[in-house]
């Protein structure tokens, strides 16, 4: 039984990944500090189904705490590491960039150092489409310089990739950086548009759209992201950066029309100013993922939104009553 260490295991993507790996017969070591960027109680709910699983161990520590993190590596001896832990809000990063550099860069450096000291078969690092900024070349391809991110969040994610490359170069470590595009789905972070709109539409409340609603996003279901991450874990490639996106961008207006159709409502809409840290379009070229990982998305957006709404009704709706 192989051991996989997941940082950010109680978060949105981390909890879905933990479920998939435990179901697949792995031993999972979860690392999470239950950060209060959003309600830590939700993370407790995410992780609760695994607590009594004999193949799951949770360490409530911060990736910035090197002594405690070192002890986890020393004791658990993971075969694979999937590094998801990060501060992850583009707008908040503009207001408070220091915590983003501390967690995303220093925390990643700790992971890289420990994967060097306690060698693992493969390290997968979660990056983001935010690294691209507003490049005019669409769809976004991994060969872009990605040197003009719009938010400190995107800048820290690009820094993580660059640090990872140096560790591959100097220590011959297998490291794959996955640039996730607009994840949504079960256990969705409550500060993201799909969650917010689900919540407000189900409660017959007004939704806000940035600008004129033409801004496009490549919404990618979390089940597709989890599948790509596990494939990357099993595919040592030296060093690679790979886009993981739905390859089908939709505008905010188009997304809202899908929600209206799925829920059966006509939305009450209010426009708000666009934030300068928000890119105009995310649209992943996924040729590299197809070639190197034999991966492509399987969940079409309307089906994914239907699943999200059903999950919200069953797990979150009552909390707001």
C-alpha cells in the first residue's frame, strides 16, 4: 500500500482527492492547518468521513512550520506528495500580499526541501491559470512566459513553479506542476462564484456579475481535476508544467443561464465593477495533458452545475435557514 501525503487535505480539492485515493486503496497522510480564509467548520465537515478510516492520518499543522512538517515526513515516509496547500484568493492577495508569499512560496520551499531530504517518487504541485495574466494568445498554452500575472496570488504560483524547476535541475527530482483552471464542484470553496450563485439562487436572492458579464472562465469539475492529479502522480516526467482545464470557456452571462436552467429560476442580477486582478479570459490548451497524461475532461458544464446544485441542496442549504 503506497502512502500519499496531501497538503491542504481538508480543503476543496484536497478533500475530493483524499476520498479518491482512499477509495483507490492508498494510505493517505493529510496535512492541513484549517486556515480561516473561509469557515474552518466546513473543512471539518469535508474531512469527517475519513477520520475513522485506518488508512488515513490527519496532521493539523501549517506547511510553514518546518519542524513539525519535517517530523511528518520522517515518520510517515510518503511515496508521493501532492502539494495543494495555499492561500488562494486573487482579490484578497492584492490587499494582503505578505501572507501569500509566506504560505505559497515559503511553504512550497519547505515541501521541496523535505521531498529532497526524504526522497519521494513524484511530487505534484498545484499551480493556477492565474499565472498567465491577460495574455492575448488564447487558448493559454504552457510555453507562455507567464511573467505578467495580475495578482500577487498568480505571482506566488509562478514563483512556486520556478522553485520547483530549480529542484528538478539540481537534485533530479520528479516534479509536475498542474495549472488548474477554475475548479468547481462538491465541497466547493464558499468564496467562489459557482458556490455563491448556487447559494443565492436557491435562496431567491440577487446575484452580482462583474462588469457586463462577458468575462470568460474555463470551469473545470473537481472530479476531472482529481483524476488529472492522480494521473500526474503516477507519471514521473522529470519536470513539467501542465494545464488542467475544461477547454470550453463560457462567459459569466452564459454560466448564469446554465444556473437558471438547472435550478428553474430567473435570476435577479446586479452588475458590479470588475476587479483589476481578474483576468479577461481563462481558456486552457490541454494538448499537453492529453499527450503526457492521457487526460481530458469528462464532465460537461451543465452536468457539473447540476451535480453542484444537488450537493448544495443536500449539504449546505439548511445552514443558511
